[in-house]
C-alpha cells in the first residue's frame, strides 16, 4: 500500500483528534458521576459503575487482540495473492532509467502431499 504524505497527514490529524476526545472522555466525563455524587454510591449505582468498567475492559481487550490479528491475516492474504500474481507472470522485465533492461525469470513449483 502506498503511503503518501497526504495520507499520513490525515492519519496524524485523526490520531490527535482521537487522543483529545479520549482524554476528555476518560479524565473528565467518566469520573464525573463519582465526583458528582453527594455521597457514596448505593448498591445499584455501584453495580452499574462496575458493570460499565467490566464492559469497557472487555471491549478494550477485544480490540487490542482482534485488530492486530485481523491486520496480520489481511497482510498474509494479500501476500499470498501477490505471490500468485508473480507466479503467473513467469518472466518479468523492466527497463531502468539508465536504459538497462532488467529481466527476472521466476519458476514456481507448487506441490501438495496428502497423508492418510
């Protein structure tokens, strides 16, 4: 995938915005109910608070585990397609800027063995 300065600049802006929003949410909005309560949480309020904490932790854990696995699987699938495309083009050649022709001969053998 081509990474251009424009794409990277856009990703930086998204990361900065996400950081600011999450900082505000987690440091200001999330603790407000605890500070806003005039007294100690009742059983129902505390149960709700703990349930939200558990849900937040589970979602965070799922994202932290699933996204890298998903990206890795996608990268392997793309690499497999790239290898198959290269194998289909048995002879590849290109002319370099200095006029020299570069030729690459590719031989691919695929074998599968089945064990009973």
